[in-house]
């Protein structure tokens, strides 16, 4: 499958609900698994990154994905998946810190209670807000989603001419379309209580 075909397949799958994706995963659908991981990869990675574990983020991500695969059938509430992923990522970060010995060692009591340790409130709020933004972005039309990503999420700023060329638009229309896309995103976020 070409990169373009795979990207289009993931975009189609990104409109599915968590419930549909989870049921697909449980039925052995590899596309559902890919879409589920694609939807939540940034959330999973954001926990170790927020904790300053840049070098270990990939290991934490893999461990969380294995844990998700192993425990997906036990998930009782589909809407709880994002919070479960945040909590699992946080616990995996604590385990990884303990195992590598590169970070502050937990006391015996703290180590015992790792499973019961909740994500600190301020981090949890930020993670939930970031995931709300990602979810709202996923519900945007493809052109808006791509434009917003190019304008606001890429490290190197692009000119309107470059964005227009990539999206097949007139350069003069970028500002107008950007405004409409941002208004649509704002509405999506408001509907989510953001």
C-alpha cells in the first residue's frame, strides 16, 4: 500500500468513534488498530514528554500500546479510553523511571502504590485539553485540518504562497479560509466544553 493510500485509509478511519474502533480491534481488524493508535499516539507520547522523559518516550509508548492490546477487552466504558491511556502512560513512566535508575528512586511505599497513583491534576487537565483539541481537529474537513496544521503546528513557518500551492488554493484565499476553519474549530471546541 502506498503512503497516500495508507494516509487516506487512516483519514477515513479517523471519523469512526472510539466504540467502533475498539470493536474493530477486538474483531481483529488491523485498520481499526492502526486508526486507534494514530488517534491516541500524541496523547500517549505527551505524558513522558510532559515529564521530561524525552529519550524514554518511545519505550513508554510501546509499553502502553502492548498494555492496551492486552487489556482492550476489559475496557468497560469506551469513553474512558483517553483517561485510561493517560493513567497507563503515567504509571508506565513511573515504572520506567524506577527500572532505568536514571531518575529519583521511589520509596518502597511509593513503589507499592504506583498503580494507585493518579496523574497529577494540573498535568491531567493539560492532557485532557490537548486531547480535546486533537479530537476536534480530527472532526474538521481535511482541507481545514491540513491548513491549521501547516499554519500553527509545524515548527518552521510556511508562507501563504507555499500553503496555497500545497492545498491547490489561490494565495489570496488563505486568510479567508483560515478564518472559517478557525471559527469551525472554535465551534467544535465549544461543543466539547472547552
